[in-house]
C-alpha cells in the first residue's frame, strides 16, 4: 500500500559520518520570562540528534520559535532560542553554540570545531522574513552548511518555509528523523489501517480550522464528537438557541451541510446536550449547568456539561481508534476545564483503543490532567497533524521525495561572497 513516506529516506539510510548534518527541528516550546514551561518537543528531538552525534556527524540545528516579526535586529530576546540551546546542552551533555544569524552567515568558520561534544544551533529561523517566504537565497546560504539534510520537526512540516521546503530541495542527501517517522506512521494508520469503531473528537474555537478534517474523515470515521465553541455553530445550524456563545455566523450554513452529509453516510455525531454556562468568560465566575442543549440569551456556553460527558463515555466505550484535537471548553479558565479533563480521563481508560491526541490545547489539557502516559500517541504538531488528516501533502515531506535537486540560482547580494568557492 502506498505510504506518504514512499521515496523518502530515513536517517538510518543516509551516510552521516564526518558530514555536516543540518537537522530542522520543531523546538517551538512555551517560554515565559526565559524559563521553558514544557520541554516535550526538545526531548522528542534528542533521539535524532544523538544518532547523528553517534555517527560522528557535525550537527547543525535549526528551528523556529513563536511568531517574531521577521526582523533580526528588533526581534531578539523574547523569541531567542537561547534557553532552548541551554536545555539541549544539559540534556545531551554537549556544548551548544548559538549562532546569531539564522541563515548561518559566517558560520562556515566554526564548522571545523564541531564534533560529538560540540554542536551548532542557528538562531530562530523566523528572525528572517525570508524563512516564511520560502526564500531560495536563504536556503542557498544554509545549503553551504549542509552535506545531509534531515527534517525531524513534525510540527513545522505543513509550512512551506525556507528551512522546511526550499533548503531540502537543494540537497541531494536528505531524509527524515525518528520523530517525523513515528508521527507520520501513526497518523497514516488513521487513514489507511483503521481499527473500528473510529471516533474523531474535535473541539476548540473555530469551525473553519476543522472543516477540512471533517470532510476528509467523513468516509473513514464511524462517528464524530464535536465540542468546544465550534459546537455552537453546529447547534445553531439545528436551530437550537446558543445565547451569547462564541459562534461563527458565516459558517452556520456550512455546518448545516456537514451535518446532512454526516447523516447521509449513517455516521454518528455527538453534539453537546447540556453545557456549563456563565455570563462571561472569567475565572471562578458564577456558573450554571443547563438541562438541555439550549442556552439562554445573556449566557455563554463555556464547557460541555455532565450529561454530554456521560453520553460521550458510553458512545465511545467500544472505540478501537480515537483522534482528538481541540478542547471541549475554555479549559484554560477554571472551572471550564472539567469537560476536557473528563474527556482525557475517558480516553485514558480505553485500553483497547489507539488514542491519538494532536493540537497544542488538547495536548496541554491531557498534560494538566496528568494523563499523558496513558495516551497511545501525543502528537508534537497540531496544525501539521490536522493538515495531514485533511489529506494535504505536507510541503516538508514533499521536498524530501525522490532525488530531484533544484539548481542553485542564488541572488549574489544575499549570499556569502565565498559561497561558490
Ligand atoms: P482552537 O485553536 O480552535 O483549537 O481553539 C482553542 C481555544 O478554544 C482554547 O483557547 C479554548 O479556550 C477555546 N474554547 C473552547 N471552547 C470554548 C468555549 N465554549 N467558549 C470560548 N472559548 C472556547
């Protein structure tokens, strides 16, 4: 059966010994006042880095962090990879040299120093606007530091950016690391090797972000659970009153259409049958649990209610596959976390099922509930996993396929003068 990893080498098939190995990672971790709040993505990157170091590669790492403005001089500090480099150094027991220029200008001079105890980390790739423009000249500069290109940044595979797409298209020796392989293989199972019943549980704020997934999974799942604020757009499509809840008015007719298509295929759909409501989204505000799906004027639905939680629990009790993306309520604010925490608990008790959780918020709900270890797979990439399940070919994978290499057509002004030497 065809796989999205066909014609893509994995790191173990490439000769890394003594080579300059450029590894694109997703080290985009939450940082507050210089302190890393969750280092999962850093830890998930270690296997590939260690493998390259064991093979005597000269390791050059690259990643984005947050959404800086793309201005190298002004961006700094808040979005610097400095704390990430320090953490990597501790975990790997190596010296991490942070190189200020994300496209590695001038870094050629230090490549000779790199060894199994010293690696290079390029500063936040998004400090240059060229990254998001998928700039050929940024890629051409990085190509100078690269004999072998490895992508192990699953969370950025859906971005057609210079370090993800343009760069590997210039490098003949290229492939994926261990994390990308694991993530893609798990998601691929959800599309091709489905153990039934298969439930997709979608939540979060926006219907628009999840339309593609609903459409692509329509034929594959046995049922959908829709919670979070996106559920109110679907309830409104059924002429149920939703009070002041967050909804997307321009998506109501689309929601109506999706509901019809789900029903026409005899798939199940669970929408909230009760809610935790309040006058406003504020911590520890007065709340009320509704008895029905209807919400009064002046009230907002902020979480799914206990009857809905029980309904989900009984409906998915025999599930063999579950994919969850998006929280069931405004879980960052107490007491609206309960629905998401309870859902995490329900999934953690489905011992016979493959449970896949993707998306920053649902992953953080699972972690806050202390249940990460009980999930089958926790994805490091929310947007990437959604786009993969939408059936979109991820630009970061596309760029690694086959053996075609783009010719260098660099703009000499943007390139190190000794580039072609
Ligand atoms: P998304 O990025 O679309 O997955 O949305 C995640 C956000 O949706 C989180 O910040 C949640 O707080 C928010 N959210 C989920 N349910 C609700 C709700 N009922 N009302 C307001 N915000 C919500």
